[in-house]
C-alpha cells in the first residue's frame, strides 16, 4: 500500500503541471481514408494513446461537416470513469469507435478524396459537450476490415 | 506485479508508465522514498478486497433448470415483486450483518475492487467473461435470499427502441422506498438513451465484429461493444453508473450488464465463425467470488463460455418447451406402501426433499400400477387426503397433487393397452407439505375431474407401490 501513497503523491505533482484546458483545434483531426474503404465490411476509428480524466465519465462523439455544411454524427462510445476522487488520468492504449454505417451513409464524397476531417468531442450522457475537461489522443486513424 | 496485471491498462500499468515518464523505473519504487508517508490502507482504499485470502473452493457444477433471463419490461407484477424483494433482502444485509458478503454494498464493492481498486477487468478480454461470472453469483445470491434458485435476472433491452427509458420497476416509486432505485442517476424516469448510443448501427457493429479480438478484446485492449453500447449506457444513466468504483451500487447495473451479456450470447449465435478465444491465457483467467452460501469460490473464463449448459440461463422470451435439467442422479426414497398401503413422509424426508426443491432440483411422487375404473375416458385428480379430494379445489387448491388422464383406446370402451398405469407427479413445496401430513393423515385419493358444482366421488388410491424420488442438481466436484 505504500506504493499507492507514492503514486498518489507523484500523480498530484503531475496533475499540477498538466494544462488545464484543451484548445479547440486539438480535437479536430484529418484522417486518411483507407484504400477501398467503401467496400470494407467494417470501418473503425482508432484512437491510440488516449488519455481521459479518471474522475469524469464521458462519451467521445465523432462528427464531420459535409460539403453542405451539415454536421453528421459518425459514431460515439462511452468511457466509464474510475472514481470521483481519482486525480490521475485514465490511459487507454487503443480505443475503437465503429463508424461503418455512418461513413457509408455520408453524401457522395468528391472523386479521389483521400482524407476526412473530423471533430471528436467529449460529451455527457445527454450529448452536451464537456468543455471543461482535458483529454487527448496521440494518434487517430481509420481502420478497415475487408471481407 | 503478475503478468495479468501487466496486460491490462489501468490503474497499475498506468502507474508504472506514469513513473517511467517521470524517469522513475519500477526499481525506484523503494518504500523508504516516502518513508514517513505511509497511511493506513482504509484511509486510501475506496473499497476493500471482496474476498477472504484463503484458498477458494472450485465452482461446482450447476444443474438447475435452464431458465430464461427475460426483458425487464416483460416481468409480471409478481416477478417484479420478487425482484424487489430480492434486492430488499440484499440491502437489509448491509445493516443486519455488514460482514455478510452477500449484502448489497459488498456486492457493489466487488465491481469496485475488480475495476480499478485492486485490478482491472475492463479494457481487455476479461470484460465479458468476468462480468458474466459476477452476474452469475449475484443472481444466485438474489435467488437464495428469496428462497428460489430458479430466480433469473431480467435484462434491460435498451437496444429495442420502445425500451430506451429506465425499466419501470427501477424508477417506480422513484424514491428510496424502492430497493431498485438509486438517487444519483442523471437520467430521469422519462429520459431515453440516445439512439446513437444503442441504435441499429451500434448493435450491428457489435454483432458483426468478425473475430473474438474485435468483439471481446485481447489481453491488452477492449472489443468494440465495451465502448458502445456498454460504456455509453453507463455514461447516459450517470451518477454511480458513471464510475467503476460505484456502478454496482445502482441496481440498474445488473440489468444493464445482463443485456451486455446477452450481446455476447447473440454474437456467438450470429455466425458459426463467431467463436470465443481458445488462447489458454484467456481460458484460464480465474476470478473468485462468494456464492449464495457465503462459500468462497473460484471460476475460470472457460467455465462461463456456455451460459446455457454451464450457468443455466438463456436469453429471450420464455420458450414453450421446458429444457431438461441435467439432473445428476435420481435417488429413490422407498416407502412402506407395499405393506401398509398408506404413505408416511417423515419430517426428515420432507426436509431433505424441500432442500432439493429450494436448490432448483426435482422431487417426484410415483404411483405404480394404479387401479382406475376402465369403463370410460376420464381425467382424474390426485389429492393427499379424501377430504381435500372431496373439496376438489384444483391445481392451486389444498391437497392437490396432480392430474392423470385415462384415455380409452377405442370406441368400444376397451383399454387394449397392457401397459401398467404409472403416475408420476412433480412435487412442489406445498405438495410436499400436504404429503407430510400437514393437512391431516395422508390417504391418497382420486376424483374424476368434471365441471363445477359436481358432487365428486372419492376413489381411494389402489396401487402396487408408491415411492418418492429426488434429483439433486448440484454437488461438490469429487
Ligand atoms: Cu459495465
């Protein structure tokens, strides 16, 4: 248990040195559309090196804006927080959100388009954006499964 | 740190990673570093380890009847009453005996301990199997507390659009007089789980995941459904459900996870290629729980893979057929009928049989070579005494034991069948009581079933032999 004490002390030091808020742009990503993604049986957004607060339950909600300036929801998935009193963040090496149906339902993409710009927002149970929390992903990419 | 802990994400590995980021390897974790800081464990621990440190007994083979877990919305008022009684009894243990591991708080703390405080079964292939085992023991405890081992948990089928609000029983009444209520929820009784969290595209993504790794995860990563729909519903309900350390404090947790467990079951059924991991590291995952008798038990992932055969429940609406229980042995209990032509069920026998019934086993009464009028087709009712036969109150009435039809084989009214007419009655606990003389000396009697207001002729039972049998449904592995 002494190790736990050590850890709590160290994490306290670390949390003081972490940025308090994320800037807006941080959660916009441009992801490459994998080859033949339209024929894939499954398309998933993979978040690697995900860091979320340990004391706030949240959903990560993925949207994109179409050429017609319509915001479309691509997918959403929830992350249970560890506990209300946890000061250190929760780290997930990989976290996947399925976007198969929504991506295929997007209005026809421009010919030869190879990238997609998305926004990932942390939201609460009612899908209200949580603007006061900090989360990050080291890498965001699309992955496909072919038949 | 064991290799299992290495493979999961939080909190222990995150601590290590975190320390590494600070330039501290595991070797730097000398206890002398912060020598004076040691606090008592209770000052820091959110929850204590759920079990005793002794050697766990192996989980026993379960041979109760295979019964359905049904949608919470389809429970009859009697079933809902039973569910509430079970949670009421579980909550009562929190105050009457806080050390009883079957108490509600202690049950909730299992999730707390396994999901962050002591180890972490989320974000890996432990997720589905561990929760199945946890719910199994939880369900058995609830059953034991209401004296019905045939009790099965319901499930909250939020995937069906009509059932996106919290199941009615969990919000009505919406206060602490309801043992299924939890005051911390963000969701009001009229709020619905958003379609994007549990709708067709999410369910389709879960059920069409191609491999177990994609569906159920790997040693170090979660499968698709753990985030959506599972995690999303936790966040949507909110309050205690939003946190690993407190989720088990909301009774909705168990019906939510029952549906998550059903998705695993449905995924397995959806395709012959949807098979679970055969990696020994997965199959040998072992967890420990207290059972309904407060016995500390171990259970492996391999022991939960077939919920119908191993854990004795299935999903879906109650089927018209009764699945046969895997009854271990029928044990015959002889009577002195052949000598005395009367049936005496002594207290000891009655208690032994009642215990078998309580466990979900079977108890039967056998009448061999029964003599009945053979001049007509008729249906006869069997009663424990001539008085109850005369009253003929029917299946839910006093002394009733069973019904036995005599069907003539031809219009001429002759029974051409030479088969002995043997009657077998499945006994319930009230029937056992009737047979043990609670309603007067047992003198088995039959009456012909007719319409109401008839004056039944009581026929004393004449049979070559009368005996009893029991089938226990569980026993310790040898
Ligand atoms: Cu859960």
